[in-house]
């Protein structure tokens, strides 16, 4: 029981640390962020800027982009927790552990107001619903970040940390959920 409580208490710290670590390292995983899009994910037509009636990047609330119901296919998650780290506004969800030994992992959506998709570790170029993206990963740690282009100097990060073997698959699926909700 103590181990479970310790893991839960440490997960937000580890999630933030992993996001910062992945954005500061140069590891990359082969492949692309191209999971099968769901029927609720229409294709994007314009990858940058904003259009009339859509919010600017500065107005994006990372906790509103991803809804709890969106995460049910990946497990049961606790409510999202907003955080601000330097130029990163993010919201983190951690999986609700039901049994000792369950994999403890986290998901986050972060908005970077002063960093483009190529600012950060080397990664694999990708495409999410027609929007340029870069995928960076640390497979041994089970961490994956997909950076979605907003403008040349702004982006939205979709991160999965602590899920060895499938972090980029889950991050890719979540990126396809998030992308249509972003300004074009």
C-alpha cells in the first residue's frame, strides 16, 4: 500500500521531469506518429496560424483540449492537473492505479508559446491530420512526445511518460484526438 501511495505522489514530479528530459535529450525512435485516425478526427487543412472564430495559441487551455472521456480507451485517469513550467503551460493526467504492479504512467498536453516543433531534441518528422509534427522518444523510459506545429514559434506537445513499449502509440492516438481542437 505504501508503494502505491509513493508511486502516485511521485508521478506528477516524474511526468514534469520526463517532459523536460525528453525535450533536452537527443534520443529518437524510428517510426511516425500516424495511428489510424478515428471517425471523430477530421483532417486538418491549414497547419499554422488562426482563422476567424478560432482562438489564438495564447488562448489555448491545455486542460480543455483533452477531456476525461477521451482517455477512457487508455485506462482510468485522475482529473487533469494544470501546471506552468517556464514557457510551458500544461495539463497532466495520471492513470488511476487499481492494483499493485499496474503500470503507472501519465499523459500531458502542453502549449509552448515560444518554441517551434524543431526546438528540442532530434525527432522523427510526422504528420497528424495534415499538421506538421515531430515525434521524440526515450523508448527505454517509456516516454514519447509529439510536438504539433501551431506556428513557426509555437507548438502543442502531447506526451506520454512511463509506458514502456507503447508510449508513442498512445501519444499518437491522443495527438489525433487533440489536433482537430487546435486553431488552424
